[in-house]
């Protein structure tokens, strides 16, 4: 019996030569698929995540639809904080909302260690997914929110455009802010380790709101915690990706956080993005809005991205942000096909 | 009688040596001032703009409060489109909303030329402001929305985070998009010329949503129209500023649009921003959120900006986005004082 070959997605993460450019889509599991909407009906996304039979099915739906090179767990960055009882809900159309935001040192007690029991629904979902992915040797990507981004939600109490409360805390009470991030680092490491131990072969850390920081703020208030998270899983055999939005000025710093791959949002041309992250692998970065105007225009946009990505190894095609709800799944399927046929896999 | 000296603000716009670093704040006229809230009470901002006695008073309030080096007209980028009857309203807490968005070639007829009669309230406001500014030789800044940003509102029908409709129009029907922008160029030039002819000595073009575009999209779909606007006022004696948010990747392109100054938002370190715009003057870029945590921390942040701005000429201190409504006016006054005392004016 010959050894099972390493999937292209994992090879690309590690900068190794691939047979074709791998592709998956952020938010591929969820809102844009009619079979997802049929399955989920109404209710909070956290309710759907809590049922392994549902969450595993949603994780697998895009694999069947699109032929992507990786599955990503149907989950949410607030799952571990919901699990420890911090009092977070996800309000449809608004996002995570915290009834009692983190505001003082006494709130640190509301952030205990994450035990395996509290996330049994997550690991049970992975246990259902892994055997289904085995026949095609498709890797599962686990994920978590990066400590700074999670802290933004916990401190602001919900989505914000100004980040006024957390920036005030950072600059006025950096000690409290650091204590908060230390708790989040511990929880994030536990959450990722559980996913990896149950079979996730890659993990993506979403620092979605890192782009709200200047470079100096990022390096002081976000990067150290992110680095600790990657150090905390460095003993495990897993590929790692770090992604944020609006991070053009931060890419050079993010490249030092310890991940294999840096995700690049669609604002930054990929050739320039590669220059900023040095020898890291990159992932990205088709503007999701360009998948809304039909297949021909989406393919045209895909080709523009592939051209800027160049022919080097260490490249994973993705959107430069999550799939928009109004996206036609057939367009995404066509994008996958185009990437597989036309992407230059670095084996020339 | 000796000649009246040119104000530092105008000298800085043109890259000439100044006696001290000039400073003003985007959105200095409005929401954060209690005297503004007392004056305006409820109602649409367009109602307040329509009354020259009110609009001129709001324009002057920050001059008295802060000692800034320039006044900016109390107005809104949708004013000319409201004036021609396009059907735009400004909804408090939401922004501009268009009852019937621009969708097809027949809508071009809804964008006639802007006549002086339609904006008499704006020029009457300027006529009231100019004599009040004369004793301190403080320049008035007029402004308009850049064609792409205005088009975003007219096509999307209101604020958006995804720009799905306008991007679809751009890529699917570039001819219609170009026709729309040509109409907006003509209206914008008329609007700016009227302001300059009545006494505005500088104008700022707000391309607030330019950051929603990739560099290739910006150069194809936004920059040419912006360039035409600056060409359309090039015969007038006026300093010109171009500003957008999230434009880190676009600064090099924006520097070719024809303005004297490129405004830099707070995401981009000023030394790096200067590098990207070449020999243009720059304006920016204190994060408005850093003015929310008291005077001491705001001054600390101001010093960081001044350090990155360096000692070259061609620099105007500003925020890197508009004043946040919750800002304490005393903090902004302290920032002005610090800039005037500590800014390195390039005369060493």
C-alpha cells in the first residue's frame, strides 16, 4: 500500500511544490448556500453550531458543491466565550453582542480556562466530519478569533466601527488590557488544541479587527498575544494561517507572528502583499463583491488575482474576505474550476 | 500699509515654509460641539445647511473654540444633489439615503447642470463667513464629494459596506458608469467654482469610499474623474486637498490626481504616507479615537503623529478621519495648542 499523498492545500501552506493551486473560501460554509438555509431555518447561529449533526453537515456542504481543497469547520469566533458563559449572543444581521462587556479587573474571573467538556459539541462535530473527508483526503481547517479581535467584542459589547472603548482601555489601562489578553490567549490555545487533536490539519486565526490599529498599536497590543497563541500549538503537526481585514500596513508585522501563511485581504495587490510578508506563504484575495455580477466577470477577476499571485510556491487561492450572502454558488464553483485549471502551481 | 501675509495653512498646502505647523480638524464644525447641538436642535442636517445664518455660525464656532488655522464650510457632500432634486435625504445615524437610486441611462436626465440659483444658500453662507474670518486672515476651506464616492451613494441608495451594486455596474456596464461620472464631474466643478468664487481659498475633495476599490479599480474607475475635477478648477487661485479613508494602497495613484495636498488616514504612518505620495504636501493623521481618553493621552498621540510627520515643509496637522461625536472640545483645543507649540515647521 502506498502512502497517502499530502494534500496540495497543506503543501502550499508549508511552501512546498503542489500539483495545482489549492482553493477554499472564507465563509464557504453558511449563508450563501440554499442547502444551508434549508437546514438551519431560523434561530441563532450558535444554536446550529451546538448540534454536531447540523454543524458537520454545514461543514461538508461546500465540499460537495464547490470541490474546494479544504473544509472549514462551521463555527464562530465567539463559541468558546459562549461556552464558558461570558454572556455572548450572536444577533442575526448585527453580530456578536455581549450583555455585560468586559470593563474591569473583576471581569477577569468571568474568563476561566476552557475545558474539553465545555466544547464537546465542537469536537463531536469534528469527529463526524473527519471520516467524511477521509475518502478525498480533504483537510479540515479549524479556527479561532485572535485575542485582540475577541477582546474588541468583549470590551465594546458588540460590533463597532470606531473601537473607542477598547482603544481607550489599551492606552489608559494597558495592564488591565494585557491581563485580558493573557486570559484570551489561554482560552484560544485550548480551543485550537482541541480542534487539532480531533483532526483539524490546519487552523486559521482570524484577527478580523486588527486593521483598526496603527502599526505601533498592533505591535504593542495585538501581535504579542497572537504570537503566544501560535507558540502554544507549535508542538502539534498543523498548518497555521493568520488573517485580518484592512491590514495592508500590518502585513510585515503579521508575518512575524509565527504562522505558516498570512492571509491578504482584497485591498492589497497580491504581488505587493507577498513583498510585505517576505518568505511566508500567502492566501487570498479575490474581492467577494466581484463574485456578484455573474460567472464571466468573476472569472475575469479570478484571472487578475492569479496573475498578481505569480508562479511561486506558497500560494492558496481564496477570497479577500468572506463569501457575501447574495453570492450564486455556481459562480464560486466556476471560480474553483478556473483556479484549478489556470493557476500556476509553481512546478514549472 | 504692508501686504497681508499668506496664512500658514495655505503656505503648507503649497509646500512653502511656514512659521508654525497649521492644524484643522475634519468635521470640526458640527456634532462634537455643544454650541452646535444647541443651535441645531433636531431635524435633518440639510435643513441646517439651508439656512445661511445657521450654517455660517456653525462654520465659525470651531474657529472660536479651537484656534484652528482654517475654517471648513458647514455643508455635506450630497448638498448639490439635493439641490438639483435627485431625491437624497440625510437620515440621522444612517447617512445619505436616495429614494430612487441611479440605475440606468434614463437616470442621467436626473443629473442636470448645477446652476448658481440652486446653491444660493451655500454661497450666501460663504458671504456671511468671509468677513468674519478676515480679521484673523483665516482661510475658508470649501469641499465636495469626489465623483466616485458620490456615485457610490447615488447607485447604492445609501451607505454600504460591500459596494456590491456599484462594483457590479462598473464591471458589467462601464459605459453607463463613465456617463454617470461625467455628469458628476460637471456638477462637482460647478459646486467648487461657486465656493471658490465666493471666497473659499482652499477646497477638499472627499473620496471617502475610494478605499473600497483595488488599485486597478481606483485607477480605472475613480482617478480619471477626480483628475477632471481638479483640472476644472485649475485656473482659479485655490489650494486643493484630496482625501479618502482606507486608501493606503492608493496613495501613490491619488498623488497623481492634481491636488496640492493628499490627506492620509490614520492607518498609514505619516513617514510611510509621505514616501507614497512623493513630493506632495500631506495632511493628517491622528486617530480620532485617541482624542476620547482625556487630554494627556491625546497629547501623547499628537506627539507620535508629529514625530512621524518629520520636519519637512508641506505638512498640515489634522485627524486621520472626522471628529467623533463624543469628543471633548477641550481635548481638541489642547491638541491645537500642542501642534502649534511642538510641531516642527520646517524652518530649522
